[in-house]
């Protein structure tokens, strides 16, 4: 006999969902599965708004499953744990990032790189353990296997710390893997948005000289005076770009729109490294001569695994790093997404879920 859906999903939940590529979100009641022996139930307090949410809502990558409840930068309180859960207890403050599942036995999983597992389960827009659509953090609660729940340091603010669960680890992981952490070296941060502004802070904590590379000259004061960057390079100024050629050791490219890779490559020194973490929705042109003639490297990186994400959270807590955020209520989300599409936010929207997501 087939299992009744209500028996599998007895926990009533509430969030905001989009139902088509307009991307408009509206109130949406649904159900979460009951806790299994390895599960942790979390009451969501805050959820960051990532540019990936916007891409997914509008089906710009062509893979969206509707209805869609976005959100993968979740901070909340544990409300219930399964019988096998020892790391967490009710009342603990925890985080849930980009993924909530993987195969747990492949080479990537065995190296604590669950984010590269071929069978990973994204926090939203994916197929959950029971074969149903996974719904994300724009909701009042979530149920997650204990492996993918993160300890959230006591001295990290929940609202400003939430974006670290995606933006923070997305820039921290490649900096560690590609050796972009040597004090005194010169780091370029291309793009000053949700990822870029955190990259500036992490780069400075590693002891790097940091230059922000941006097409928006108006961001110079923020980059230097507020975020602590050492320099600002406006790509709209050919003379300044020319003067900066061959001066940067590493560039972390956070830009999510179509942009010039040849320009960024020209800024790198001999043996320089350009690592892409932004996700444009169209291919970029990659010239080979600038790579070959200066032995430069271009690579990519996704967010990190669970172990590395907890390492990043501890690093940020130690160095006082958090995102610059604008906290909004859930019913302000559609306006916030319109502003995000225009880069009109400094530098991350965060939804006050606990005080604004409830059935009408």
C-alpha cells in the first residue's frame, strides 16, 4: 500500500513561493517531512537573499522547478532532533546553507566536499530525500539531515551572519584551495556586491592587499572607507586600467553578469590566478594568449563542503567578519528582488523570517 502524503509530511509549514518565471513570490502553505532519526528540525529566524535566488526564480538557468521557495542562507533555532543526533539539541542556534543532502559515500563526500557530489540535494529547487520538491529558507521552518546542519558561532549576529552561509563560503573556499591567502600578496575583488564585499573583508583578515575592481565608480568610497579595501580600480577608466596591468597576484571574480575576462586577465602578474565564483547566465569569452604568455591560471569554485563552511564561520567569528545587510520583512521581498536586479542594495538583503512569515 502506498504511503499517504500526509503521513510522510505531517508538519505544516508556511513560506513564500513563485509559481512561474515572473519570479513573483506570494504566500504558500505546504508541509515538511517528519523528523527521521538523523534529522534536525529548525525554526528559521533569518534567511539571506542571494543573487542565485533571483536567477532561479526567473528560470534564467532553465532548470527551475515550480512552485519554488528559495533561500539557502538560513540561521535558526533547533526545535527537535532525531534519536541518532548527538551534535545538536533543542535550542541550539544553527545554520543551513546551500545543500541539504548528498550520497555520503562518493570520493567528494569522503573528502568533506559534499558540494561536489553528483547526487547533492540543494536546499531548494531540487529533489528531496523522499522524491518531493525541496523548499528553501523563505519559510518558517526546515527539516535537515544532521550532516548538513552547521554550528553557528555565538558571537556571530544571526542577521548579518546568515549571508556567510553562501556568500562567505563561496569566496573563502577558493581563496583557501588556490592558495590566495599569503599575507602581503595583492588580491583583486571583481564586483562589489553580496559576494564581493565579504571577499574584501576575508582578504584583509588574511593579510592581503585588496583592490576592488568595479564598473561602478560610485562604489569607491564604500570600498575603501567602509569595507577597508586598499584601492579601487574603475574598469570604466582606461588610463587607470592600463596603469594597473600586471600588478595583481590573484583575482576572485564575483560578477554574475556578462563581463570581460581579457580585462581581468591583463591585470594579473606572471603566475597570477583568476578564480570565477559568479554565475553569469551567458558564456564568457576566454582568450588563450593572455594565459599562455604569462603562465596565468583561470579556475572556478563552487561553495564549500560542510566541514569547510564551519571552518569559515569560525574564522569570521574570530575576525569579526559579517555581511553588511538590509533586513526586510517577508512581504517586502518582491520589491527587494527588483532592487537586487539593479544592484540597489548594500550589500545583502536578509529576511526577518521569524517576525514576518506566518499564515494570513
